[in-house]
């Protein structure tokens, strides 16, 4: 797979109205960081079918997307994600997945009907993802769109297993950070010269004794990361601006 760009889609009106706290964003960012990657985008949306379809389509339109979607794959009337994934990515129809049907029947027996068996209705070409908790399977499409339950105890082990498969080896990410006693305007000329392969951020803050700005640069290229960071140091020293380096092990 070419360089992947990772996205999360967190579906649930109960998160937006604060009846439930989101636990997926922090988990996925930390899991990706362990592999040397980061999210390109994260979306929290309500249980609205049109919005779900539009968001999946938008993510799918990005270069080399990998989507971790959480929520909405159950059998209740507000579980729209299976159908929305079919509309956004496949033929718009749900098909009985025989293996999923068999698993649900084995686990629930007669209680699989009439409602839970609906979870076996999946988009065309769906591959099952094992559920470590109750065995009700999640599913993936094209080995890059992963649709999982909203329950963290189920979906987080799934996500870890998927990342192990997609990224067996960690990709080193080299980061350097400093804080300078100035406004960020003093460093805009340097920011404009940052190579596209370098991620950089500028975080200004005003304290009672004046402005400070924290500059952070990072890249998978060790030499390029150091070279980009040195450009900020050179500019600060040329202006006699006081700065301090951060412990990179904490970044």
C-alpha cells in the first residue's frame, strides 16, 4: 500500500449531545503514534444517513485513505452505517453475508431472530473482522475501510490488530521542539520555507510577562527534520531572541 492517510469516523448523536464521552480519537492517535503515523482527519457526526454517506465519500476521495469507523453497525433502527457504507463505496445494496449469518446464529441461537440477524446484511465484498468480546463480527471493505462497533472494548482490539497487519514495522518520526520568547510573526519567513515533507506547528500564547511561541517540526527524514529545525534556531539567534529546547523524548 502507498503511504496511507488515516482517518477516523466516530458516529453517534449521543457523543455530540454529551450523553457519552468519545474514547476513540485519543486511542487511535496514540496507536498510530506508536507506529510512527498520525491522523489526517477525524470526524464526529450524528446518526444521520445522508451525512454518514457524504462523510465516507469525502474520506474515500482522499489520496490513499484508511478509515477507522466506529458505531452504527448493529441491528437497531438508528444503526445506519452498514447501509451507508454500501451506498458510499459499493452498489448501494446490502447482501446476506453467509459467514456472518452463521456466526450470529451460532452465538445467539433462536434469539438471532428477528433483529440481530440483520447484522449479517453487509455491503458487497465485505470481509469480516473478529469481535473479541461477543463474537458479533465487524467488517471491512477493500482492506482500507474498517467499520467497527462504537464500544471501545470491542473496537480498540480490532484496531490494534488491523494496524499490526497494515503497519508491521514502526516508521520512525523525528520531532524537534522549542519555545521562544517572541510572537510567531518573528518566524513566519522561516515557516514559509518549510519543505512539504516536514510537518510544522506554531503555537503562540500570551503570558503576563509577554508572548511565547512553541515551534515543532517533524519528519520521517531525520536529516530533513534537523535541517528544518535549525532554520528556526538560526533565525532566533540572528535576532537575539531567547529560546529553549524541549526534551524530544516527551514529544
